[in-house]
């Protein structure tokens, strides 16, 4: 290749190397092919090839780095952080990974094969499902509370299936319920093998509704509303049995009946019935407490044993078993005299024993006095009798309430009406009152008297006896 340059119109450059203004310049490049043109072409293309090769090498290195980054990202994509309260399993090509019994993953960073080789499937350990509308009536737009819905309920507007939820009870009534259940996944392998994690709440919800229908059919309306814990426990048991039959790996924790009510149209009337029943229970409990207090006051804390003996005694007496009744009556008396008997029975027995001791002491003194007079009586009985008579007259006449009237002799037979003085009459009344007080204190007549009740009145059949001998007493 050669080139030539023609500058016919340009002046010559000065020899001193200075530059002058050029005008009318032109250039022309002529290429001439020769026999050595391929080699010349390669030589001319070497810089371009080198530049292209350098660019390709740089692109290849970048591609290698990118591929390495993708490989590292792919490998580390299998790592997954499992938070607390979450469980799950790992699978390799769809098969559960891990030794039997050790398939469940634990909270923390879990290294594993990346997808699609491996996969980590997680789910919450505990979840709560609520059933609010399935067994609950549709409330009006203005009814924000159950009380408002009850007030606006129309007895002529019946419950409609498909619009209003309800359950049928054992006595054919209807009831409305709202419930909640807490469940946990104890076997993730079985759970994920049977149910998609996204559908687990739906499974528990359907099982809960089925258990509610079954359990409600075994309780009456009043039992379902009044028994707080038993229906929920029965529902939980039914749910667990059904989930175990499905091998779902789900454990039912607690079932809570948050709301329960009768149909709104009869809710107020049923509420009044429930209030009356509660009042009855309160009155019955109060009566039991009063009866227990009276029984304790009658015989002390051990009154139950005495009552059992009395009931057995009356059973023998009613059946005509006289010997057994008499033996048991003796046993009752001995039991009442035991030191662990208290109350009114112990007080009566104590007073009876005190009176018995007083009588024994009085009679003993009287016997001793009579024995002391025995010798004088044998020596001169007439004189002793006269002396005792005079002592008795002197004692009687010395009392303030005695008034003596003297009549002259020889007046014959006359009817004389005598009126005592007011002072003497008052003295007599005071003396009589004092004697009664002393007798009452001695015999304990101030205590409450015993009266037969209506249940103790027996007609034409044996009743309770109050004497050990059996020859007297009520019912004989």
C-alpha cells in the first residue's frame, strides 16, 4: 500500500520551521493492493483484536462472578429463621427429612437444602378459632347488643334456617351459642400430611361445629344455659376424638362458650324462670344452713350419728320389731350421754343428772333423819308422832302468809266468811311465786317445751316413744 500527497496550491513551508497560514489544502489517500495484502490486513487488525479479546475476557470474568453469586445465593436460600411459637418439618423432593420422632424443627436458624431440592414448611404452634355466626341469630341493624336484640325480638317472626344460626337441644328447644377453641399442632408430620396449613383453621372450625351439634342434642335448654363447664368439656372431648380419628396431629386445648342464650323472643321469660330457680336454690341453702345450725344446737357436731340411730329406731318401731326397737332406744340414751354430745341435749342431760343428784342428796338426808328417829319411835311412838306434829304446826304457823283466827268456845255451828287483809294476800302471792320459781329452776321448766310437729303425728300406726319402758308415749 502506498500513498501520495499533492499540494499544488499550497505554498512551500519556510525552512526555519515556522508555521505559516495554509490555504487551499487538500488530501487524498490512495490504497493499492499488492501480493502481501492478507498479512497487511492482519497486522492492521491486531490492535482491534486485542481490544475485543480484552473485552471478552472481562465479560467472562463478570459472568463467572455473577454465576458464583447466584450459586451462593441459591445455596443460602435454604437457610430459614424459625421464630418462637412456630413449628414445622423439612422435606427433600417432597419426602419428610429427619429420623423418626425427630422430624419437627426447632426455633432458630435452620440450614437446609434450597428449593426445589428441599423445602421448610412451618405453621404456628397455637392458634385460636372462633365460631360467631354459625349458631347465632342475625341481629337487626339497630341492635348492637344482645339486650337490645331481645327487647326488639318479635315472637311472630320465627327463626329461619339459613339466616339464623341455632342448635337443637335434648328437649326439642333451640339455643344460640358463640364459641372459641384454642388448638396446637403436636405432630407436624401427621398434620402436614393430612391438611394444608392454610386450611387447618377451616378443619378445626368444621370439627368444632359438628361437636357442638352433637353435644347440644344431649343437654336440655336449661342445662345448656346453666351448667358452665360441662358442655364445653364435652365439646372438647368430641373434637379431640374426631381429630384423633383423622390422625391430624392436632391437640385441642380449651373450648370456651363465650355467649349462650335461648331464642331472643323467649329470653326474658326464661330469665325470670332462671332467677326464680336461683332464688329457690338460695332459699334451700339458707334452710339447710338453718337446719344444720338447729341440729348442731340440739346435739352438737355429732348430731348425724344420733339422727342415724333415731331413724333406725323408728324403722324397727314401724316394722313392729319391738325387741330391736327397745334395744336401740337404750343405745340412743347411752349415745346421748357420751361426752362428745353437745347442744340442747347435753344441757338437758346435765340438768337431769344435777336434779337426780339433788333428789338423791335430799332423800339421803331424809332417810338419815328418819333412821335417827327410829329409836325414839320404838320407845314411845305416840310421843314422837305428837312431837313431829307440833313441829310441823309450828313451822306452818310461823310463815308470814298464815293468818290465824280465834273463835270463842260454845258458839255452835256457824258459817263464817273471812277476808284476809291485803298485806297477807300479797305475801301469799309472793310466796307462791317464789315456790314456782324454785320448782322451775330445779326441774328446768324454763326451757322450751317439746311439741309434736305435723310429721310426727301418726294415725293407726306406731310412732315415736318417749319412755324407755314403752308403756307410755306418743303412738302407743
